[in-house]
C-alpha cells in the first residue's frame, strides 16, 4: 500500500509536469498577425474661394440626425460584393467602424466646404432651419468577377426637412470609383475618393436648399423630390496582392 504522503507527492509532481507541458505548448503557438488599419474621408478639397461663406449669424443652421448605414458594412471590416456573395477583405480593417468614420467625414466636409449652411449640435434643434437625414444605401467594393479590379460604390440618400417634418427636398447621391488595381491600398483609395465626391455634393446641395427654409411654420407646403445619380466605368484585372 502506497503511503498517503507519497500519493500527494506524485499528484503534485504530475500537476507541475502538466503545467510545464502546457506552458511549452502555448509558447509554440504562432502569434496572430495584426490587421492593417485604414481610414477614409481625411483628405478633402478646400472650399471654392469664389463663393464666400455666410456669416455665422446668417448661416442656415442644420441639425444632422443619426446616419443610417448598411448592416453588413457598419463595422470595421471592409465589405466586398461579387454577384450575390459578400465577403470581407482578410487582414484589413478600418481604424474605426465605417459608420463612425463616415459621420466624422460628413462633419469635416461641412466645416470645410459649407458656405451657406452650418451644422448645429442636436441640442440646438430649436435654432435649426432644417433637419438633414443621410441614409447610406451602399458602401462596398463591387467585383464583376473573382480576381477582377473592383469598383467602390457609395450611395447616399439625403433628405432635408423643416423642423415640423415637412420635406424640403430629397436626393440620392452616388459615386462609383474603380480601384487602380486589385490591392487593398488601391481599394481604400477608391473608398476615399467615392466618399469625398458624395459628401462634396451633399454639402453643395444642402447649401442651396437649407437657406430657402424660413423660420416659420409652412406645414401646408407640398414636398418635392428629385434624384441625382452619377456613375463611372468598371475595370477588371487580377486578384489582390
């Protein structure tokens, strides 16, 4: 019969050996490579000098509501679409959720390009002349075939309404920018170009529409709707390098 003290020693030795073995296994596991992080909407054109900005007291105050975003593209992964199949680019992510980067890019666009309209904080809705709602319908890199050079598609539906809810105008803005090649850096550059183009047009449209909204109740005025679209050609080539 083995003494109890000996059994305790054997169990302790076995436990130490197991822990050492596990420690050795863990140290052999390869470390996951960090994903490369990207951003968009940072480099935007300066405002045209020909049209002076309105004075702060004379600018049309606009409050922007939460921006709608496609569920598949809302996070920090870069969405690609080939036919009816969707996938994310492996090893590449946005530095923050795409919806957050898009909202920040929108705010910067109004700061740099807005001439007659000025974004207000949501708490300033009482001073707003119009409410702006943006609904991003597409934010993706479209492949015509596997291995082709993708075209980035950014589609935004925008509406401006009076504080009482009456629609002043609504439009759909669209930009399709072919990537220079099928590489992540080129695809990200196309996202940046498409976003900048769409937001530049959104700000210009807001500048035109918001100042026409007087600070009084015109609830009986009928809504008017127009649509603006833009497209460019697609190209094809090899798979990402």
